[in-house]
């Protein structure tokens, strides 16, 4: 009986020794793994978002497809900028014509101008301002029987200027007609500074 007890005690002691040996090998490994520095996650860049919308009156001569045209109407412009801390990013300029018509200087015919245009402009860091956009619309020619119907002509009668701040925000929007010689063709609604009928959106982070 005493011999069995001694063998059992020895077996128990061996098992404890083996268990301690296993634990002694495993614990340092776990400690070494925990000591490894955590990898930093990729931080997404913070973008500043700004937007502004304004309606500008247009009036003056332009170079039509076949003759000089005295144009009157309205231009609606919405600008959205997405820029980083250095001011670089993109600007989306959406231009659309309201009720816009023109009278031919030679024929006296009435022309209509319709359409919308979307321009996406890359803004470099420390942006060069103002941004210049030349939206394209359609000139619908008068139907004069028995002459055939003439398809609409693409035309870019307006220059849009977007002034930016140093951080890429919108400081103002301006537009003017392009005259027959390529110069300023007439009056416009003036630079929008947020107090003359334009709608401003807050600068926010996204």
C-alpha cells in the first residue's frame, strides 16, 4: 500500500513539473507578443466642404453662330469645393440658364438659349484665384419658313469666375457675357459676397 502511495506521489510531482515547464515556456512568448507596438491605422485626410449658390442677371451683345446677338436673361451658378488644409482639392461648378433670349443685330430674329453645364476643376494647393469656367449651352435658332429647321448650336457666351480663399473656401462668384471680340460683352449681377441674393453654405469638415 505504501509503495502505491509513493508511486502516485511521484507521478503527481512529475505532472506538476511538466505543467510548470509548459507554463514557463508559454508565458514569455505571450509577454513578447504583448510587448510588440501596435500598428498605427491610416488616418483619412480631413476635407473642408464649402458651397455657394447665386443667380446673376445677364445683358449685352455676344457673338452668335451667324450674327451678333443682344442677349438678356439669367444665369444660376452653384459651386461646391472640397479642399484639404493646404487649399488643394476640387471645385464643382454647375451653371444653368434661366429665361434667356436674344435678338439678332442684323436680322432682328429672336433666339433662345437653354441648357446646363457641369465643370469639375482641380484646385492646386495655395489656390490661384479666381477660377475661370466657360460653360457651354445651346443656341436655338428661329424657324423662318420656308428655310429648313436649323439644329441648336453649342455656344459658350458666358465666363464664370469663382474667387477662393487661401484654404479653398468660396469668397465670391461672378459672371459676364463674352462679347463679339472676346471681351466683356455686357453687364452682370456683380460679385456675390453672400449679401446680394446668393445662398451660402457653411464651411464644414467631412
